[in-house]
């Protein structure tokens, strides 16, 4: 009985780590898209757009750092199971 419960918890933790990796990948792709837009349009865009673009990049970078910390904590906790 305890054997099944332990492996269910390990599988759940692995699945959560997979979701974290997925969202980190989405955020990285979004940053790449926003950065490419900025490089191509910073001279022709109206004033608020480049500022919002850079602000979005910063927010996504913070999101990545937070997800990375959560993921590393979950990996460390997985070692202790």
C-alpha cells in the first residue's frame, strides 16, 4: 500500500515539474518574440509600444526566474522522497 502512495506522489511531482518546464519554454518563446519585435520596430513604433514591450520582457524574465526557483525546489524535494 505505501509503495503505491509513494510512487503516485513521485509521479505527481514529476508531472508538475513537466508543467513548469512547459511554461518556462512558453515564456522564453514569448521573450524571443517580443525582443524580435522590438529590434524590428523600435524606430517606427509610437512611444508607448516599445516601453510596454520592454516592460513585458522584464515581467516574463521575472516569471522565468520564479518558475525556475519553484522547479529547482521541486527537484530537490523529489530527491528526498
